[in-house]
C-alpha cells in the first residue's frame, strides 16, 4: 500500500493502479486496498472502473459516507450529474 501511495504522490498513476490491482487480487475483501484503487482510478480519469469498485464496496459492506463519496466523484467524472448529486446527498446523510 505504501509503495502504491508513493507512486500516486509522484503522479505515476498507472504503476499505482497496477500495484493496487495486484494487491486487490490477493486480498479481494480488503476495503483499504479497494478504496485506494478507486481513488487512484478517479485521479487517473478512469471513472468507470472507479464507479465499479465503489459500487462493489457499497454492495459488500453496506452504506458508508466514504463509499458514497467515491461513487459520487466517479459519477461526476462521467458527467452523470443527477446521479452524482444523489450519491453526494446519500454521503451527507
């Protein structure tokens, strides 16, 4: 995780994404890895993948403000403004 964070801070997002995907395949139920992967995908402009990850987090772990926030940011990146507004409102609730 630390190595992926360093790559992300250095704006070497493809390396960070590859590393986080590998970590996620080894431990698919680790929410920290999944969240970091979703955030990195958002930063890299891979909004569809980030949306898929955030939806998986919500499905597997229940509603969470942070997961709704990730979902809203992904939808915002896809220019799904109505859906992102709903996700952000859900995160606030």
